[in-house]
């Protein structure tokens, strides 16, 4: 009964929060987005909230990042903007009031760290209309406050801060949550894998055997791969029957062939191009146990690189390259385990993206030296 009562109280508390008219889930992709702000949380419950200049100011990009650890009252705050101005002249202004010089980050020349006092002032302004500006001499950048309050409220809710003294914007909410503890990072033991310098290739007879049978081992007719009348498949270029494959074959593309990559003495990867776009492409990766080759295991249809025991998928979210997403899988001796998943945030003019906003993190122990 106590467990049921706790669940009911928690549910009522959640439903009692003000409606938030944003979109997205904090643990996926761009996370929860409201106007010019977003919050993304990873699998350890660390949350990162970022705000940007409005899209009309894409040629003058500026952004704020809050990194909030579970049960820690004040998040870490950083600002970056594109500037040739001297760092010691950059100042934070809120509603036309000067909150002091920004401290240059010691490790990254593009970043500025906010002091605890500056961070608290920014958080305190989240619930009111605020003109957030950076001034450096005659130069001026503005970061939008639209969505800031909603995003920080979502962060409060996800980390169990609502109605508690460590809430960012919901300290006075009548339904008090229980702050959630941090979760440990999953640990991945990276196993030995052949490196590029090993230059491992298949013997001609074995390569011919795999090429002859791979289309039977992999179900190239699976709806997941080739789609249906109304749904696009994840890997339409794998099947000669698809319209996508046939259009590509008109160019005599060698990208329609299977490739085979030895992982170690017992396993290999079968790879095939899945789709091609204007500025992105992806390959499918299937893990094959050499002792039982007829049952390949699909790792991903979104990868685009394999190197030394790591499959990675790195894609632009739009052509000019101001926002990216990345996922990686590490070889652990039995399979490729997901080791990271992240985006660089919203597309707001920063070359290569503004921030690293992970939804999945891990600790990789690189114990991959082959036993002698």
C-alpha cells in the first residue's frame, strides 16, 4: 500500500506542474525543446540546458549552457559566441544591468565560464522576461530568453527538484518531489580487435563463400530494411528489388556491393550501404560469428565508419554543418555495445555545432591488447 500511495502522490505532483508547450523527450536526440532553448539528459541523470540567439541572428551566434548534476543545487554555466574581441572585455548583461566580466575558460579558448554569482543571477532571471546580452567593447551579442523557464522547469522535474530548495525555477511548488541520485556510467571492457595496420583481409575462397551466401543469411526482404508502401526502410539499398537500389544501379555503383571486415580471429563485420543523401550516408553493420555465419547480428543501419573495434555514426542535421549527431559502438569480444550517443545541439550558426549534449555515456576500459 505504501508503494501505491507513493506512486499516486508522485503522479499527482507531476500532473500538477504547469503545462509546458514544448516538444521532444529529454533522453532522445535534441531532447525537450521550447522556442530557443533545449534540455538534454543522459543515462546518468546529468542534464544540460542550452539557449541560443534567435534564428534571425545566425550570423552572430551566441549560446549559454547549464550543466546540472543530480542533487547539486547550482549548475555549471558556460557561454560561447563567435568573436575576435579580447576575452578580458566580455561582460554579461541582464536587462541592461552589468553582471561582470566573463572568465575565459582555461582549456577551451572559445568558452567563458560564469561565476557562481553570475550563474545564480541568470537562473533568478529565468521566470521573468530577460534581455540576455554579452558585450565586448563595441561588440554585442544577444541570447534569447524564450523557452528558458519551460526548459529549466522540465529539468527540475526530470531530476526531482520540484518544490525543493535545489529547484531552479520551481522552489515554491506545493507538490515536493524527492531529488534523484546520479546513476553510474555503464562500463564497457573494450576487447582486442584488429587495427588498420594489421591489414587483415579474407582469403579469396572465404570471401567468395560469404559473398555467395550473405543475401540468404541477412533477411534482405525484412520490412525494417526495405520498408513498405507507406514507410521508408532503414536500408533500402540492400535489396535489388527496391526502387532505390535500381536507381542507384543505373550508375553502376560499386557501393551496392557487400564488404567484409575481420574484427578478430572469430568474428567479422558484413557491411552494406543503406542510404545516400545530399550530405550524409549510412552503412549497415552485421556481426558474423565465423563458427555460425548463417545468423548475422544487426548492430546498426546508421553507421558510416569502422576503425579499430569501434563503429561510429556521425551525421549532419543540416547541410551547412552547424549541428551534428553521433553514436558509437565498442567491441567487447561478443558484440558491439553502444558507448555514446550525443548531438551538438540546435542548428544556430556554430561551425561543427555549439555543444556536446549526450543522451548516453559510458566508461570504456581499453583493455584491448592481444594476450601474448
